């Protein structure tokens, strides 16, 4: 196997410089990167292990936001008291992802940077108006973060350092439904997350696995009725070995309706 | 590069590439062949070991990330009181056939507390032989007296 260049930067600045110079791959949890390496899917010559950088794993409330450091693992986020208090939607989604072993090392930042159209954590983040903080300073709204399958708005030399969620989103009523072949570890066939403002006027409907990116169904959000049907017209699923285009479209209708009905019940 | 960590309570010093997989170091350098490679991609649970008390897929962990930490494999677990009970219960329940998945399941059972849901805790572990029922029953039994 060809030799891999390996770096362990000790600061965000050092990491950013190395990434810009080498166009290397970031190693956080490694649950996507090491799989690609094993399957030789990507040409990986340089690995930048960011786990020795201090202070980017913290979860804290600052400046009206809940800030989740990029090295927070899915397990840590799931069991964090602040997350459970302000955004119980996140632990609910994480509990349906991957497996105990993978959740112990995988990160939410890695999940969104890998930018699969099926990225599970993208959906609650879209519904909670999250922001992606890059290199400790620049902020990208999550709605602008995904640019294509496996592609993000990051430039070379940019590292996601945290994900921030505005505390006002903790008042949203939320729901999430995910369809897969088995409970754990598989990639969703279709997934829907919905959030609604407390006055039941502002909707956010996020769809997964049915478009090149995790998307918001903005027409469905504004529709006065039949939101679930409108959502199905806004997505563009494909046929693949997991499911057909037709089935995914039907399931978006079902899952969206399920989410909306659940929120209606929550409001009574 | 040199790495220092503990495996099954023993201090280990190894010289290898930073990106060497933990599973390869455990199996090939340390002879701990109870750690099994099923899928190489973190999806089957056969390679599950504990690092600082947490279950991880050893096929997706590089040795640089284990430096200074404590690793436990099924060989070490089977020497503990809790581990002996787990193995005995597995055998008594017929939860072992070919044995390939067993170290992964034993590692998870060892790491579980009585508040952990059994099915959720092992949803990342596949078994091709038993049909799962006996494994889940054995773990259920063990977790009743876990702390």
C-alpha cells in the first residue's frame, strides 16, 4: 500500500495551513475516511488528524447559541445535558444512526462534511437553523453548506470547527422519521425532519436521501394544505439498489405526513 | 513511530506507522486473535474492543489515537469476574455457534450498564449463525446484574 503522509496539527491555524498546502483529508472519527481508504474509493495520500487540537470538542452555550465543537462524537452529543435540554431532537436522531461502536467515535461535523445526500444529522440541523463555523471565525448557514453529493461550501484550507444552533430554535416543535431496511447502521431510504415555530406559522421541512443534497422543501413549508404532497414534488430521488425513485417519493409523502401529524398532537 | 498504551492491563510499547489500524496491531503484533475482522468497514461489530471503557470498531481506529489509552479485548475481558459470567451465560444459552461474532458481543455486554437497552447496544453486531435470539437472551440475563 502506498505511503500515507500523516499530520497531527496542534492548532486550528496549523491544520488550516496543512489542509491548504496538501489538500489532505481531515481525520476526526474516521468512520467515513477509513472506510473510503479501505475500499480505495478516494485517492487518499495525506491525512490530517485533528484530534490533538485543543478546545474543539466542547459543547457550551455562548452568545445565544448552543455551540457543538467539531470533535464532539455522536455519543457525546446524544448524552450531553445541554443538548438534551435545548434540542432533544438531536439525541432522538442520533439514536437512530449507525451503531453504538460507531457513535462512540464518529462526529456530527464529520457527518455533514462527508455531505452524503443521506446525512442524518443534516436534517435536524436544517430544521433548527444551524450555522457551520469554519476555522473558528467564518459562519455558513447550514442551508448553504451542502452544494452537491459529497460536496460542501468549504474551500481548501477550511476546517469546520463547530456547529452553532440558535437557542430560539429550542422553542420549535419538532419531529423526525427515518426509513431504512434495518434499524441500525444502514443508510436511510428516505428521511424527513419537521420543525414548527410555537405559533404554528413557520415550518421547516427537511428531506434526506431524495435529492443531491439534504434539502429543505420550501414550497411545502409555505403550502396552506397538502404539505406532504407538495414535499414529494420538490424532491428528486433516484433509483438505486436500496429503493426506487417511485417508492422514495411515496415514502416522502408518508413520512412528512407522519411528522406533521405528530407535531399537531404535540401542540394539543 | 513509538506508541505507548495499555492492552488488557499490560503496558505495551509498539513501533509502527501512525496510521496502522488498531485491529492489525492487536492481532498481528500482539497476537490477540480474539479480535476478528468481519467487514473492515465498521459495520459488523466483530472487531469491537474497548478503548478507555468505550466500545469502538478497531478496524476504524488508528494506533496514533490509542496512544496513552487503555485497550481491552475479549482476552482481557474473559479474565475478569464480569467477563467470566458473560462467557458462561453465553455458553449456557446456546448463544455461541461458530464463535466469530462472539468477542464483539462479549465486548459490548461487558461495556453495557443495566440502563442500556440490549437491542440498541448491539444493533451494530451481526451474527450469521444463531438468529440473534439466544445472544439477546444471554445479554439480557447478564445485564440484570450489571452495575
